[in-house]
C-alpha cells in the first residue's frame, strides 16, 4: 500500500530489486523500452501500428531519463527494480540500474502493462484463473523499420461464458492495459499447441488443463518486447526485466477510455 | 453513399475539390499532417502527448505516400480534395494535390477526425445542435520539439443534461474521433469569451445564443493543426485543408474502444 514515489525511492536506492506484481496496489505499472534516437521514430510508429501490444503511456525527450506525465520526475535509469540490456539483439546484462549504459541519444518509451487488469476483474467479481503462463504464437507484430517479432500472449480461463463476456467489457475500458483480448476459445487459433506447456511461466507447473466449461481469453503480453529486442538487433536496446515494472503515479482508472 | 475507394478515385482525378462532410456516410474521415522525417519523431511524440487533439490512425514510411492500414493503397498526395502547404509557418498554397511538393523524406500522419461523431449522436437520438463554429482557447498543447500551439475547440449544445450525459458516454467510445469532451459548461473555463463570436465558422452567422437549459460540451478540433503548423515554422509542413478530409476504408465502429 506504499505510495509510488516511496516505492520508487526504495528501488532507486537499490533496496528492492524484486518483482512488482503486488507493489502499490491500484497504481498503473508500465513496461519500458529504450532505444537510440536514430531508431525512435521507427519504434514510435511500430507501437502505433500495434497498439494492443504496445500502448504508449509516455515518451521522453532524447537524453532525458525523467518522466513528466506518468510520474513526477521519476528517473527511468534507476527507478525500475531490474532491466535487460540487449546489444545487437543479444541479452548481455540484467542490471538493477542502467546508469552505466545511459547515453545522450536514448529515448524512453513507457508502455502499458497488463498486470493491473486483474485488480479490475476481481473488483468486478469475475470468476477466472490466470494461467501465469505465456505463449509464443503465430501472431506477428506489424513491422516498422528494424522492429518486428512474434506476439507473446497470456491466457486467462473464465469459469463461464458470462464471466468471459464481462471480462471483455471490463478490459475494453483499459486500452493502456492492452485493452480487449485479441483471441478467444481454442489455442490453435493463434498457434498455441498446448495451454499446459507454456514458453514462459511465472508460477509452478504443472498447469491444470482447461475444464470443459472454461472459456479462454488471450491478451498481449509485455514479453513480446523481448522478441522485438532480439529481432531488431539494435546496437543498444534496453527494456524492463519481465515482472520488474515501473510504477507510475497514475491509477489505471485515469487511463480508462470511458 | 459512394464507397470510399470510388470517392478517392474521383478526387484523385481532380473531379472533386469540395468539402467532405457528407461524403461516404459512416466511413471514418481523417485529418492529415505531413512533416519531414527530421521532425517526425517530435511530431509523433507530440501526438502521443496530446491524444485527445491528435489521435494517430496511421503513420507512413518516409517517402512513401501510400496508406496500408486505414485504406488500401490510397495515395495521400492526391486523394484529399484540398491541402494546405506551410513554409516556415506561413501558408503559401492551397493545392488540390501535393505532387509538386512531395519529397523522399516526408512522413504522413493520418489523424482522427471529429466529423463522424455526429452520425453517432444522431443514431443515439441525442438532441443537440452543432454550433459549426470553432474557438481559440486558453488550452495549450503539451509541446514537443518545435510543435506547440493553442487548442481549437468546437462546441455542441445539448438540449438537456441527460442528452449531454449520453453524449459523453457515446463519444468516449471513439477515441479516434477525439473521444470524450475536454470541457463542459461555461465557455470561460477554457478562455472562450462569447459562443456567438467564433474564430472560425463553417455556417452562416449569427449564432443563436445558448438557451438556459442547454448544456455546452467542447471537443478538440482538427483546426488546431493550423496553429501548430504556424508555430512550428518547419521549412515544409503540409496539412489537409479544413473540411477537406481523407476518407478512409474504415467505419468508425472499427475504431471504437468498446
């Protein structure tokens, strides 16, 4: 229940480098992508072409790591618990700050995060389970310049069709948390072979298989940015480390569409 | 009731250079802003910072005037009835095509347009009148690089408070048509002195003054881009000519948020 500025201060001092899932309840979390200015127009257009996957919350000026809109003067070099540094598409470091990588030509994109959606589903008394699992799929981002990659999806299983309908309604209100699902029903439709064998998981396996009444809905996952960083092969690209997000000063409700 | 591709073809041949208000009913119209690549990242970020005013529908590759997303291979050099060309912030031409101004480094931004919203208000049986008048205000865009300027607002007067409430609900669903209003009630609140004395008008004066029961709602208007083009003073910037929009292949409903 700590306010975001307090949490960010602890992170900045190096006293917290863990996951952010339960940090600062009700405040919107954000993913981070940092690219050199030379590639920033392409990345901006890439996000515009793939708004469900990469909803843009804030873009900083080249060389300026401080936020203006989503948080009051947060330092994006230090205020996330963990980062990933890619060189020519290869993950070379997972530091807890990026001060030594910072350059005057870097542009930061803060991207909407799916995490907060679950609070709203619970508030709406929607019955479901989060698989805690992420899947590579047959869905591809619309490319722009060097940016391309397969979309990673997360799956939630809803107890009844009515729970799923309500989840579509509720998630549609939050385009900054990836908005409405991009698929429902059979995993085949998006090239997922088996919901019990995810490509990335954040919970202990095995996964309980879908029950006959459960309805699967699929949302874009931030992990897509890892595929994009690998494929783009920029000399330097920095992202948040999965599950280690930036905590904004905005509650998700401020970012709702209606 | 002509399909958009047919209308664009007539425009391309130079056989129509008039306003588009009543063209291709139900299809989303778009405003256009064209800037050299050197300024395109700043303009993209500018739009991201002012999403109510400049909702981005499509961004083209530098030097490529053809659309991919909003229309199948439309040519943005010829497919709008009329353009405005600004040099160093000064309006120098209002041509019916921009072939002679086209360069290999130009990037086109198609921006959501308010026009289509009225069809939805009428469909929802909302009682109101469009002032057909636009006002300079005390509201300013959040700047980025050379891009800045005062927000121009349009005003609609709703017969009852309930009509206004319904209009907020309906417009919220269409972020690509400027979404929800940015102000309601007294024009003073946004620096408008008198609703009967607009800065730009598309209908014959005089304007019937607001009646006591009417509720005023204010939406961002595309005319803001004229202020921005003047203030930015780029060596070259091209926009649509007010009321002479690009007709997309998308119905507004495809762009709704829920």
